[in-house]
């Protein structure tokens, strides 16, 4: 107990810590669902009419329309033991990963809903037997190969360039290279030149700095929530999708720009 600090912290210390490390905000993130060309899943989606996959590929529809996400957690599996008269003790023997949930704003053409309908039917042919590998009906109610329907998903967490000392250093370094540290008002509001550029033209928006990334390996949708409809108040339809996955890696990013390679500080190596 002689080394235990009992002095109460004060506001000056709290202010100093906030100035140095800032706070993390929940609305700076990006989701990258790895449906990539030349894979069985991509070919299956592209092979169906009106899937919206061409639009998805060109405009990152799933990426743009994701309005809520969750960074997955982990629960340690534990057992109990006792040694003679000791208290009941616990030990860890495994890990259980939580489900990862994404919520999408539904587009008016139902492209996003259609993608997940086709994806889940590609996993397990529960429909009429006319889709992809089961075309012809011979493989109805059978499961496809797991490697053919799983993808990797990246959840990239960003922070404002001025939110912490670490980000300030990055932001300052990037601002020194041809204005790479900030967006102009025209980048954010393309029509701003028509609404008084002399007033708004000098505004600058700091670029977000990537600080953390979670990569889910071999993920696939397991729970497509129902979409409620009613004659009541008009609201935007949303589609909630739960994903299971084999494993994941989570790490702080050691890098200065999301366009450069970033290093996984936990597992080593380059993430992307």
C-alpha cells in the first residue's frame, strides 16, 4: 500500500488529458464489405438480373448506405477450480465472438435488400431453386461451400485531425504537403460556389485520420431482420443485418494516411 497514490485527481489534470488525447466520436467510420470480383459470390450476384451489384461495384452502395455499425466484442470462456480450501477460482480456456450488426438505409430500388436476399439464398437454397449453383432445383435446401459465401469486412474508425496530440501531429504533417490535410468547402458541398463562395469559400474541413481498424475474417450474413411497414408516419426504411465470422483482428493503426499501408500493431504485418 505504500506505493498506492491516494491523492485525488483534479480538473487541471483532466483538462490536460482531454487536450492531449481527446474523445472518440461514434459517427466517424467506414465499412468495407469485401465482395470482390472473380469470386463465386460476386459471380452469383452479378449473374442475377436487377441485383444492383453493378451499381454497388461502381458507387459502393453498401458502404455509402451503412448508417449504423458495431465494433465486435469478445467474451472469454471460463471454467472454475479450487485448490483445497481456496476460494473458487476461474481460468480462461477459449473466446466467444459477438455477432456484428450493420444497419443499412434501404435504397428506393431495393438493390441492397436484393443483394442480401440473393446472398442468403446462395448460402442455403431456401427459395424455389432457380438461383446460381442450384439452378434447376436439384440442390434445394442444401448448403453451399463455406469458402464460397464468406467475405472479409473492414471496420475503419476515424477521428478528427485535431482531436488528440497524435492526430494533430499527423494532421500538421499532412497539411504541409500540398494541402492534403483538409478538404475545401467545394469538396463537401459541390454547389457551394452557387450559394455565396465569398462567404463559404475560405472554410476548410479537416480530413479524418484513421486510428483503428477491425477486420472480420470469413464473415457472412446470418440474420436479416424483418422490415416493418405501416400507414403511419413516413420514415426511412432500414435493413438490419447480423454477421457471424470465423475470427477477427483489432488494432490501433500505425500510419499517417488511409491511402498508405497501415501496420497491425497487435499481429504484425501490413493490413492494407
